[in-house]
């Protein structure tokens, strides 16, 4: 993988987005969507109501000529886009629930999915119920996409700006993905998934009437969005399918956790909880874990030993290699019971 190619993608997107941001008086992320669509339209600058000006059009075309996507791998394109989105989120002061999942976490989740719930030879449906910019979904896709596997990608999100970024990003990477602009807690018109991967939004869900249809809703007041999303995930998993969710590390330490755990054990199996290293979070309160659940199926069973672990510092390569080996060993010892 070439860092030069990633830098070329980033510089092209960043420079052109800055130009469009100034010219159109818009946000960086909106300008990034505009410039991505220009690139997809054979580097043709879209003009509406006389903007951008002729001078700016010439400037943009000059910037676009720096980039030849045919010479850059889709994975490198993704990383270049990721850098641009990260810059845009800083400039536009995007709220925490809409921040992009870091590649370090995405790569670890990809390894866990590949180890515990690997795709078979037939089409494998991977779904993200809180897709955002699509970066987590696409990161895992490239990890799983080998041996001619057919991976079907789907993403749901209620933020049209983030979903537009996900769509432009996928198109620039030449990826096929089914993206739906919708409240993920409403009725979804989507095929059941083999696996669900989501960096779940944390907080209270404002629509109490909608939440009342969920077993994990609270008797009074707003319910936790992340609890409801885990229940929704069970509904849209195939029998025996797995959900891999990025959740607050203290998710089972709250008073409301009992109903969530009761539901998971009723509808599926609580197979694992991997706490991420404290070094990558600003505070202990913001620390997250990867929750692993499985929907009940004809041949599924609860693991005799739930996978409970804490990830070492990502910078400690030797410790990380040993940690990944332990996950694989856990899979092997539980194989007959789980698969």
C-alpha cells in the first residue's frame, strides 16, 4: 500500500474542497461531497446559478488533474477519503455520535468478524445500522474481501449528510452498497444479515412511542438508543448470525443493563465483550468495548466460556499479536459449541 497514493487522494480532495467551500460559502463536508461528485462526473465541475465562477472552474480542473483513480487501489482511495472526512469533521465541529470510527478499531473489528463469523463461499450480507460515512463498513469489507468472496454491503443512517458522504466514498472506491436514509429503529425494508457491524450512537432515543415496541425500552422516560439498536440488530440478523457492536465499556454497569442482558439471552447468546485500550480514549467515561452477540439458531449455543478480554495498547505490536492469537484460540476451543 502506497502512502504517496493515499496522500494524492487526500490532497486532491482537500484542495478542491477548500476552494468550493470558499466559493459556495458552504461547510467543508458539503464541499467534499460536491467535489467527489465532480470527480465521478469525469472531473466535470457542476455549475449552478453561475457558481463556481469560470476562474474557479479552471482552478478546480487543474486540481482534479492531479488524480488518476485508475492507478490507485480502492483501499487507498478509502484511506484518502477518510483523511478528508476527518479534517472536515474537525472544521465543521461534528457531534461525537457522528464521528468516524478510527481505522485501528475498524481493523480490529474486521479481524474479529473474520475469526468468529467468517464469510462462506456464498454471498455474505454485512449490515451497518449506523453507517455514518461508511468507513467502518468499508474497512471491514476490504478485510473480508478475498478468495472471490461475494460480500453484499448495506448501511442505514438517518443523517443525510453523512450518508451522502458514504455514497460518494463508495462510488469513488467503485463499491456497490445499499445505503438507506432512515431511522434505523423504524421498520426496515432490508434482507436479513449474516453479520451486523455498528459503532452504535450512545444516548437517549427521543421517540418514546417508537421505543415502546422494544423489549429493551424503559418503563418511563426516554430509552437508550444503543440498547434499542442491539435489539433491532437481533431482528435483522439471520438465525445464527452475529452482531459486533462498539458500545460504552460500562454498558452492563448501569441500572438499566438488566433488561438488555435479559433480552440478549432470550433472543440470542452473549458470546463476548472486548474492552478497548484506555490509551485511545480521552477519558475513562468515553472508553468503549466491542460487544459480540449471536442470534439463536438451530445449531447455536451459548459459549461455555464467554470471550472477556481487554485489548493491549495498539502500539505494542508483540502484545497485540499475542492477543489476536488468543482470540483465535478461543474460537477453536468453542468451535463445536458455536458453529
